[in-house]
């Protein structure tokens, strides 16, 4: 009799997971002008703005209407965007100019350029220290910038190539070191390294997200593996499968959902439980949609996408041609709850 109840309970749980998995669907696409590549994007839910890195410029999209409203231009090769709403400032990592570009959140006018290390990539605003951190992929270090003055506060040397960062909101910053298969933490105020966590079986860690409440980190890795890490001890508590060519991760604190995006076009959706994360769905997006952001107000997910083609004419012979973005194909993929499957 007890076994019957157990089997029934497991069946209900499995059914619940399937129903949840079916609640995600592609709800639309937002076309954006320009045929350049992209990297990170950032949803400023408080101001209703979405910022998308796009070659030498940042596309600005209104989150409510899902319409393009403008561009921030004049840069060389953009990677990421961060904002601080209380000072009305935004920050862009321009890897082609080894600089962080500061802009006004209302007018989107460029205000200042601050020298960083070589090829600033990931970028993060830490509210505790009131500093912006640019993670420099070629000089293997971090540039700390005081947001009030716009001046460099210091540099932190790293033993390897930094990828995506997160902050716990209490003065600790975490960043993946892609070529060492580790995650390091540092004190955002003292600018001193704290800890180094080994991430095995994770290889080539890239995407990183955090639940500040449960002090859990989600790491997306290059070997089709994701790991959950205890942010205090650095212990790997859980592993799960993700798509290949992972580059993005996000956590929705309101809905207790985590997302890992991959270049293979697989968005892994996970629900947080007391014991860890339950994979709800490996959602099929579009090949190449490797980064993402989440609107905290609506839970809507945005992923850059494009169609790729080989350059040149058909009769042109190249041994290893590199695909380029097909003209007019760049857009944002919009993913949300499928109301019809409730």
C-alpha cells in the first residue's frame, strides 16, 4: 500500500514537472538594425530598458513595448553593460578600446571613457562598494572604478582569463576563470582576493548566476556541464547537463528559476528547491543564442540571435571560412510563459 502511494506521488511530481516545462514558448522576435556580432545584454527592469551589445554600438530597447528606441554609438568592440540607477549612470566594457564607457541612463549620451586593462569583457556594478568592475580578458586582471567620481580605484591581478562575474550584494564578488577551471572571489572594498574554488567536473566555466538568499552559485561550463556551488565553502553540490558552447546564465530571484544558455541553441531552465535545482526543460531556441538576460518584473527572457552564412561568392575558395551574420537577420528572441499551456 505504501509503495502504491509512493508511485502515485512520483507520478504527480513527474506530471507537475512536465506541465511546468510546457509553460515556456517563444513569444516573439525583436528585429534590430546592423549585421555585427554581439556578446552580453542587460535588462534594467527598474527603468524599463534593455541594453544589447552589438558590435561597435549598444542597442536600446523599451521592455514594455519591445521596440528599439535608440543606440549608443562611437565604440570599437563592445562586450557588456552594467547600470547604477541611483546615480543615473550606465557602463559599457569596450574591449576594442581597452576602456569602460560611462553614459547617462536617460539621454544615453556618452559622458566619459575610463581606461581599463586589456580587452575588458564582463562588467558588474557592486552596490555594496559602489564600484563598477571590468574583467579584462587579455591582461588577466580586474579594473575597479568608483561610480561617483568615474576614476579608477585600483586593479586586482588574476591568475587566468576572467569570464562572467556576480556580486552577493555584501561586498564579495565572484568570477569564473575560464582557462583554469576555477572560480575566484574578492573583496570589493579592499580589492583583495579572498578564495579560489575548484569547479571539477566543470571545464571552461563561462556563465555565472547567483541566488543571494540561498548563497548558491550556478556555473555554466564548456563541457556541456552545469554545476551548483556553495558560495561560502566553494563546494560543488550538484551537477547537471547543459548545451554546448555555454556563455550565459541568469537567476530570477522572484520566481526562483535559473537559466543557462548555449551556442547550440539550448536554454536549460531550472527550478530551485530546498535540496538544489530541478531541470524543468531543455528549451530549444536558435543556434548561436549563447547569452541571455531576464526582465525581473515579467520573467521574460531575451536572447540575441542571427542567421549565419559563409562570406564571399560561391566560387570563392577559402580553406576555413568564418561564418558571418547574414544581412538583416540580427534580432532578440523573446521567451516567456506560454499562457495557452497553463
